[in-house]
């Protein structure tokens, strides 16, 4: 039992990808600002990404406790390329190659289980908040009677949609991949097609892993979402009633970052000068600029990028478009002269 004088200790374990680590870092700041001690578990490479924003936060809030605990992750021993400690390593434009590497990366994280158990045994935190992609964390936490909460960096809508399609399988009853269908039971009369979903075969290794991920949500002590009730009330209520009754929406977590230095220091370094970008934004009218980003993991073909570029140019709108650079990306993916015209 925790003594009255000791701060609550929250242990957080994000999946090794920027879209998971950044909101987890923000969540650690949130718990620390409410009087808890926050410990983020990660690997040597990713600790370097997290340490600078943590130092910035601690300089602004010297009385708050937030720290990093580093776990070993021997990539080569686990069958991964040297230095593959982050999903940013997946730079191939070949979907089969990326799927293989992604699954290998997911399964390799089971190596953390023994290290996590040793840490839980010695520190006995008040709870463990482990990423959705770490289903094995349930067993590790239960062994030492530590509540394990699952963290989803996304909102309720997508998870409710996945749940309804997994239960009712409406995508299996259409004549073609472009035939629209309504997602049964889901609030809002949502219409979608097979082409718009990632319908994994449950018999494949990736399909089996995703099922394990979904089951761990239900078996855990609860689910934390980077969302808020006013954004999607129908889907929060549906999730609580049908998927996992114990869930808390604590977002948007990004509001924990007030100053420019905190906001700008959470992600990777852009290829353009940030001051030049801000100066350009300041010169524009309010609400007149479109921001486009599909994240740092999505694999988008050059042909698709060309179509997006053509659509943006045709819209006539001012925009900032963030695109990741892939290995061997030598082909042109912008219409000729577009940068000058826009």
C-alpha cells in the first residue's frame, strides 16, 4: 500500500514510433503536473528523442518529477536491422516489405517483457500505462498486482468502427471493393467501402496479432484515450457500452504544451527553417491555411502524392504539406512547376 507521503507513481511505456511517443510524453507531463511521479520506459535511441523535451519541461517546472527508464533492445539479435528501434526505420515503398518489417517489429517487443517484470517487481508503481501494441504487458502487470491501462493515441470513432466490422463483417457481404455499405450498429449511419478499410485476414500472423491487441483492451484494467467527450460523445458512449466499460478520455494531450519551445520540440526536425515557416504563417489571414500530414509511418506511393498535389493546387488554397522521405525516393512526386505556382 502506498504511504500517504509518497507521490503516486505512474509508469508509461509507449510503442516506439513518434505518433505514440509524443502523446505519451504529453500524458507524462499531465500526470506530473497533477502531483504524480512519471516514468517513461523506452530504448536507448528513443531516449535521445524524448530527453530534450523532458529537460525543457523540467526547466519550466523544476518541482515536477518525470524521468526516463531505458530498456535494452538488441535489434540484430531479434532479427531486425542494426539501429531499428523506431518505426521511422521502415522506409521501403514496397508494401509487402513494410508489412513484414512492421510485424517483425511488433513481435520483437515481447523481448521487453522480462525487463518490465523486473522493473515492476522492484519499483511497484501505482499503475502501468502501456501502449495498445504491447498486449503482453497485461500478464507482466498482473504478476505483481499492478493495474495495467491501455493507451490509444487515437479517438473512439475508429475503434468503434473496427469493433462493429469485426463483429458483423459487413465488408464480406458486398459484391465489389468499391460497393458502399453501412457499418451495422455504429451511430451516425456511417457508409464506407472495402477500399477504405484495412481488412486484415485474421488467419495471417498480422491478423492474429491485431486480435491479441483488441483482446488486451478488454482484459486490461482500463483504456485511456487521447480524445475528449465533446468531440465524439456518441462514440464514447458506444465504446463504454459495447467494447470496454472502463475507459477515460483525457485529451487533447497536446494542450500540455504552452510555449513555442515545448510545442516545437516534440517531433522530428523539419527540412525547412521553422522560423521561415512561422513568418510565412504570420503573414496569412487567420484560418486560411490547410495543414496536410499523413504521419511518419504511412506508406504513400508517388502516384498518390501526385494526385494529392494536383488536388491541392486545384483548390487554390494556401497550405503546409508534410511528407516523409523514403529510401530510394528519387522519382518526381510533385507536378512540374507546382512549387513555383503555389
